C-alpha cells in the first residue's frame, strides 16, 4: 500500500485561523466588561447551601414517613 501525502489546503488554514481569531475575541469579551461582573462568575455558595437545605428537608420527610408507616 502506498501512502499519499495530503497537504492541507490554504482554505482550511485560513478557516482555522479565522476560527482561532473569533475564539480569541470571544474569550477576551468574556474576561472583560459586563460579563465578568455577571451572575455566572459569582460564587456558588448560596446554591450549594440551598441544595443542602432541600436535601435535609427531604431526609427528614423520608424518615418521618418511615416512622409513621412502621
């Protein structure tokens, strides 16, 4: 079997460079300006606390239901 050397076309390279530049611009916009002060960069402590409270409430209800049934 022979191997054929396939060179990437200039269209592929320019498309790749264009995508890289677009990605770099998007990343810079995420790190600067309004996005860095938005909610998605905030701490998750309040969400974790709420989840723990709901889990504790569920456990209490489950155990109390088991005690009432038995």
